[in-house]
C-alpha cells in the first residue's frame, strides 16, 4: 500500500478543481476480494460514495459483483456492502436523486440500465434492458447528457468471462431518450467499448475501447 501520494497537474485549470489544499486519503481497504473497481458515484447530500466491485467468486463459487457504500465524514469512513437487485453491476452515474447503474446481467437475468434509490433498502427500477427487443450483451459504463439523454456502452465481457449468454448484438455505443423511449446505436464496428465521457461542451464524445484505444466522436 502506498504511504504517500500526490496530484500531477498537466494544465493550470486543474488547480481550480483541486482547490488550495488538495490531499489524498485512504478511505477503506480490504484484501479478501476486489471490492472497489467501478462506478464511484458520490452523493453530495449524504456524504456517501457507491462503488461496484470487480468480478469474484462467492461462497458457492459463482461469479458475483457486489456494491459497496462508503460513508465519508470528517472523522471516519464506514464501509457497508448493500444488496440491491442489480445483477453484475458495473459503471454508474448520479441520476434523478439516485444512481443509474449499468447491470451486465448473468445467465438467468438480463442486464440493462437500472435505477437504484440511495435510500435503504435500495429499491430498483429497470429503465431499459433491450435494443428493439434484443437483450443487451453486458452494459459497461454510462453518462448523462445535458439534454437528459443517456449514453452507454455495451461490450461482450459478460460472455467472455462466462456469466452471460452468447451475444446477440454487436458491441455498440447507444443513446437513449427516456422521454420518448427512443434508443439508437450511435457507434459500432470496434472491439469492446468501455468507459464513456463527454467534453465540457458536449461536442465530443470519448469512448475507451479495450484494451488500449480511445475513440473520439465529433457530435
């Protein structure tokens, strides 16, 4: 474990984000499983951060992914594993007072975009689980545009890692409009689309394509 860490600034504007006295603190550490991997959704109103684990075997040897809640205060950090109905959760984002998770799904439950309340017992609601009636592969990451549209990636990691059925769709990037329930594929023809982010003016969309590419889409 690193005992000291610092920020590296490549542009002066980053200092306005860091503030005058930035610091890095170890919030929580566990070595029995890879509990802290994706999402990292911070809830400002409660001082909590929700994080999805990497894939690991449960007590029965089945692949699983857990969701952790870390409560951050000035004095301490408290870690809790929660159990919402989000099969094999991965990326996530703040959404309408809760969290919108990418659920990869498993061999018996389809994946999709799932909204989770941040209030225990963390009820969930599936927003979308198919593309024109065809189940998604294993949703990976998601971002919300200023107009409310939801953009997300859908690679085939679930099948490759043995917890999803064979893919029925290409690995694609999607745009979904909740108001009209309209969805369309906006990019395909590449390997495994993973992380996704907009430029500040939302004129450019960046998609990481595993294992070593970044796709730049001019919108």
